[in-house]
C-alpha cells in the first residue's frame, strides 16, 4: 500500500475566531498501480486533502501513512500537478523542469539528463530551450507534468490538471497521460486525481471517491468495472476490436 489515510479531520479558524470544519473523517487508501479519483464540488475540501497528503499543512486529527511512515512534513516521492503550472517566465522549459529536482541534490549532469528525459516523455521534445510565453496552454501544462515526473515520484497528486485547458486539448493530454500510464512508461507508482468532471473521473480512475460538501466527507466509493473505459486506449484492445 502506498498511502493510508485514516480518519482525517481538518478545520480552519475563521476571522471571527470560530472553526470551519473542512474535512470530516476521511478514510482512503491508495495501492500501487492505482489511479484514485476524488470527485466533488468546489469547496468540498479536495485540494485541502491533497495539501495534507503532500505534507504542506498538518491535519487537525487523524493520520496519513505514506509507505509506512506518518506524514508530518513534505515527504520525498510525492509530486503535484496543479490547474495552472505557474512556470517561471524568465526560465526555459528545461530550466523550469530542472527546478523540480533542485531539492534532491543530484549532480548537474544527472539533473539535466533526467529533465530532458521527462520533457521528451511528455511530448515536448525539441522545446527544451523555449520560454513559457512561446508555448500554448496545453504545452505549458505538459511542462507542469514534466516538472512533477522528473522526480520519479511514488505518488503523483493532480489537482484538476486539465480543467484550465480547452476541451480538445484536455482530451489530448488525458489520452497521452493514460497511454504512458498503461504502457508503464511513467516513473510513478500511484496517482490521486482531483476533478469535478465526472467523465474524466470515469475515464481515468480505477476507484472514485465521491466527496460531499460542508463539511467535506466521502459519501461514496465507486470501483470502475471492467472492461475499463481506459481499455479503449490500449493498443492491443484496439487491434482486437479491429479484427472482430
Ligand atoms: P476544493 O478543492 O474541493 O474546491 P478546498 O480544499 O480548496 O476545496 O477548500 C475547502 C474549504 O476550505 C473552502 O471553504 C475553503 O475556503 C476553505 N479553506 C481552504 N484552505 C483554507 C485556508 N488556508 N484557510 C481558511 N480556509 C481555507
Ligand atoms: Mg480545489
């Protein structure tokens, strides 16, 4: 098991001094090889939960166990992709991606090699020395993916990574991501995808946790049954269908 989240509560103090309960007893586990979906309305606490998993804020109660250890600070091997990649405009694609590796203290040659590989993998080969302003929104988000993948994270946390893109660009990026995932090319072991898009959740996830709001809690868990919609993207499946 990659991640075990047990009875997580989170509240924030409001300006008037009272407490706002945002997460009310969240339990979920992520196994190796799974894409887990968190589907819920805006304000249901999905991003807050990701921040707790990433160790960016502490839970008010409950525990998050990542690879057997309780998360109390940002753990190694957890990377995030956000709705907006927030790239540094004065840095090239390569430099932006290399930043993802800064904390690891690797030799500069290895940093460069790994960044080039991640950029290539995510479909931006040839754009290493481009600046963010020269890229489309979809390409900028690809840089966001490369910056997260370059650390070879055990868990990739994705917070509505496709929701700022136009529908067709989002579809292309989702498909490319899923192709790489099904081919075992991504250097990651598990994914948590936050979304408010039902189709996206069904297409991409193995299990979907439905969040209710005020306060955020899991009201349902859905296992996406076989044949998984993702199978449509599997080349062998495609070949089979063509031969029928
Ligand atoms: P979602 O990602 O599902 O849209 P969020 O986790 O962003 O939801 O927010 C859930 C609730 O928590 C919202 O009401 C939001 O205003 C509140 N919230 C989130 N972060 C903070 C914070 N740092 N301080 C106070 N309130 C917060
Ligand atoms: Mg959010």
